C-alpha cells in the first residue's frame, strides 16, 4: 500500500507541475484547495508509515539488545559452532568456564572437551545433525589447569541455509561433588574412611563368583579399645582406629577392601587370595599395628580368617567362621592383652612423671609392711603391694600441665585431679585379675569422717586396704618434693598424720604405721 500511495502522489505532482495540458484540465476540473487537500492526505499517510517503520526498527533493536544481553551476559555458557566444531560465537560464561585468555572465534570447540569425552561429544554432534532434536550430554570441559563437569544441552540452528549447533553449557561441578560426597558417605565410615558394613555386604555379594575364587575374609578386632576410651577419652580411641585403618590400607592391594563393621571390629575382603597370601597379610597387619604407639600405648588386634574355595560354599558361613576364629583368638589371649595394656599405661605414667614411679614404689613397699604388721594373710599382703603400685594409675589421663603445675591448683584443676581414682577404677576393673585392686584404688582418697572422695564413704565402709594406702600415700607425699610445695621433715609429716587421725585417717592404722613401720617414738 505504501508503494502505491507514493506512486500516486508522484504522479499527481508530476501532472500538476510538468504537464501543462493535463494540469489545466485538472485545474479546470478541481479547485486548488481540493488538490492541496489531496496532497496533504498523501503526505500525512507517508509520515504515519515512516513513524511505523521507525517504531518497528526500535522494537527490532530492543529485541536484538535483549538477545545479546541474554546470550553474552547469561550465567550459563553458550557457544554457537558449525557441525565441524568451528566456533562462530560464544559468551563470557563459556570463556570463564575454560579460563582461556585467547579463546577466539574460529577455534574448534573439541579443543576444550576432555579427551575421554571426545567420542561421546562427536556422537552428540552427529545425532544432532541426523535427528535435529534437542540432545543432552554430560562431559568435562578443560581449561588452563582445571577441568569442570558440565551438562550440555544442544539444538540445531539453520541460518541462511547453513546448519549450526547451539549448545548451552551448565556447570554441574558442585552438584557432581555433592553427589560424590553423598555416595562416599553412604558407603564409608565417617571416622576412619574405611568402607562401611553396607558396602562390604554388597561387595561380598558382587564378588561371590567363580572367577574370584579363592575368596579370603579376615575379621579383625582392636584389643582394649574400651579401656582406652574410658581412660583417655574417645579422641585417643579414634586415633587408634585411624592408625589401624591407615596401616592396613598400606598393605592391601587396590582391589582388596577393608570395612568397619562397627565399634572396634573390621572386615577385610581379599578376592583371588589363598591361604599363603592371607596369612602373609595377617602377619604384616599384626607387625604394623604393633609398631604404632599412641599416648605411649602399644596397640594389638585379634584376627581370624576363613577362605571360600568352592563356589557351592555359602559366603555368609565363610564370614561367620572367620568371626568365630577371631573371637576364639580374642578370648584366648584377652586377659594377657588387657593386663599388658594396664602395665603399658603404668609404664607410660612413670615415664611421663618420674617422681610418680618412685612414689608408687614407696607406697607399695610401705603398704606391704603395714599389712605384715597387721598380720594379714600373704594373699592380702600381696594385694596391698599391687594396689600401692597401681593406686595412681588414673593420673595417666590427667592433663600434664595440671600434674606438673607449680603452685596451688584452682578448684577446677583440683576437681580434675580428683577424677584419677575413678579413672583408675575403670582401667583396673576391665582386667578380671585386677578387680579387687580396682575397688581399693577407687576409695584410697576417702576420709574416715566421710569428707573424702569420690563416694564420701565413712569409717569401716571404706575398705581397710584403701585406708592403709591413704595413710602411706599422704605420708610419702608430705616428705617428698613436689612442684607446688617443699618437702616436710619426717617428724612434721608424722605430726600431721597424728593431728588428722579420726578425721582423714584411721587412727588405729596410723599408730601401727608410726610405731611398727616407721619405728618412730611419739
């Protein structure tokens, strides 16, 4: 319509201005006003159409700017490339993903695809060419010193009869890492990093095929973990478990599995491993763990193994047999191992605080002498001697800075020291042969008038062995040099015992100790 109106207007003007004959005829037929009005109408129509064209051009420019903004400033990486891979256009997010400073139009996009994904990306492009449907793919982009996981969503664009592929690259590295973390936690023990029971059982089922025979299963149990946890706290116990897993992983091959089945029990799965290799692994595990020392403690494990050599054997029965052998090993040697742990703790205490060793020996010897003076049986005298030696074993768990503090202890520090009787009890009561000693150690700071600790026992409710050790312990502490005080003379110490008889100390035992053991004349 615009071209027709323009032609008509031009024709009219030409007729009016250039063709005199026609102009005269027109003038005769139409008045000047009519012609002017007609021309004005055509002029207004042209102006309107020109304004409409300018409006449409503005809309197109706005649309183009929006597209550019969406494309170039989008948080998702975009690239437009030929089916050969030659890049025609890309945005800043794509450039940031690969971190190449010199990324340019004309580069081949396959340059930025990780080698292990090249074939998949090639098939991705071919599928796009063939089907012309949207297609998704997950791969890794490579840049300068990094790789990132991306999800690629592509579609075909045809521009001037030429095919292009438009791909959106969404960074899914964080999602992938989160999923990997979730998967890791679902199959791993959070403390040790070993596999968990769920993973072990699934692997046991998966590997239970003929080609993996013989399959060996080792069951391991860390000895004395409860004593250690009760004495030093779970942090130390956790370090022992970590140490066991670390040293065992160093021995195992890549296809061999260690899993924490719960508490202090672990299972090791060895596919294609016979008796000779399995026993070699067990020897190395024992040797490596015995070299580990945490808080001065030597660590040991009870081990049992069983081997599946026939595909018809039930793998669960093989695992149960390994557990039974381990428990037999643990029970058979449990007493000696626990006793060894206690003695190791005592040795560690004496190495850490040299004066404690001398103090314990003196308390042991003096208690023994009191027992003889009181005509105890030899069994009871021996019990006193051992109790005297072990009476402060609970101090192994008290902070070094408190035990060695120069000056008076604060209330909190003293309350911490007071815990050593209960800690000692827990350590000793875990070993059956020390159960009688444990009770004596627990009450050796009770006062005869009921003001002591930890139970505020009074009079004869306090075991007589505890009353004896309390007196000897106090006496030796008074005549010995300590960080927080100077030592007393023996006469002064004796005076203190007499002065506090009937309050802190059993008066009858004090008299026997002074007269028969110290042979001190009052």
